[in-house]
């Protein structure tokens, strides 16, 4: 297991809502909660959570996401920077902007993404785990 990971939106939502997730993904979150690994949450993930919550497509919300992050020193929000934007636009095989920015966050830091999204899994620019 690596020491740092980037999470995508659905992986974070599944953890917040205590829903079923992949064995590796669950273990990474558990290890982060114990202080053993770091999870970076791209700012774009928070934007998607806000949007999906507002549209009643998920049960969790931004306040729950914030509380989770504040509860674990190894779970950090990664701001959207100019470097991440530039790296995102080097990624040519992920057409959807939100996914591309999440992938760009991982790509800029050379970290695996916790995801079950086939678009991210099949990208030649990032590595994933689930």
C-alpha cells in the first residue's frame, strides 16, 4: 500500500455514506482514519459533492465532507492550482472536465486514484485502485 492517494468523488461519497466499496478502497480509507496513509481530496470532489447534494442525488453533503476531513489529520483537501489545471489538460483520454481535474490532481502528484470509474481506470495517464 502506498503512503498517499487521491480519491475520486464516488469513492469519497461511498465512504461518507458508509456504503459498500472495493476491498482496497475500504482498506485505504481505514488506514487513513488510523493515521497510516494520506488521502488527498481534490477541491473538484467537494464541488461535485455540493452539486450532487443540491440535486438530491446523494445523501451526504458538504458539511459532512468537511467534518470527515477535520476528523482525520491524514485526510486533506487539495486546492485546485494552476499546476493541476495544466496537468489536467495534458490528459487526453478523459473527456469529462470534473474527472479530468481529479485525474490531473493525481497526475501532478504521481499518486494513485481511489476509484471504480472506468474512464479513470482506463486512462493511460493515471493509476487507480479499488
